């Protein structure tokens, strides 16, 4: 969680969001960045996105395949792996637990107001 922030932000939350998007369908980096904003309300700068994609590829959570582009340089398609699906499932379980803990705090806070 980030300190001194008016919003609750889970550190590296865009990782499970990326995996979720790739679970729906394989995609290119630019499309992932666009979908993160539209479907997950997550804004990630381009450098952080590609560093994250590279790290997740090295960890075996995603695979990257190159494809020629008529519009410019080679583009890379990203696909989630079975290991990535397991990692995403772990994130979801953890987020569900955190949601329960956060809900308890919010409910207890509202009771004393």
C-alpha cells in the first residue's frame, strides 16, 4: 500500500490486472496499456509496463512472440501461461482476504461514528 495517499493502492496491482487481461485474450503491449486503463482503472506508464512484462516473462507467467508489423517495428504478442494462471489465482485469493480485512475495519469504523 502507498503511504499518504487518499486512495488505497495495492503495490504492483497492475500485475494481476495484466494477467487478467491476457487471460481474456493474448494482446500487444500498447493494447494492454489501453485495456488496463479501461477495464481495471489502472494507469501505468509505458516504461513500467514493459519492465513488468519483461519480468513476468522471465518468471514464466507470460510468453512473448514476435510478429511483423506493417505500421513499423516488430510487435510482440503476450500470452498468459499456466504458471501465470496459477500466479493470478494466488493474487485473487490474497485480494479476497484483504477485502475481508478492509471491510471489517470500515464496518467497525462506521459503527462508532
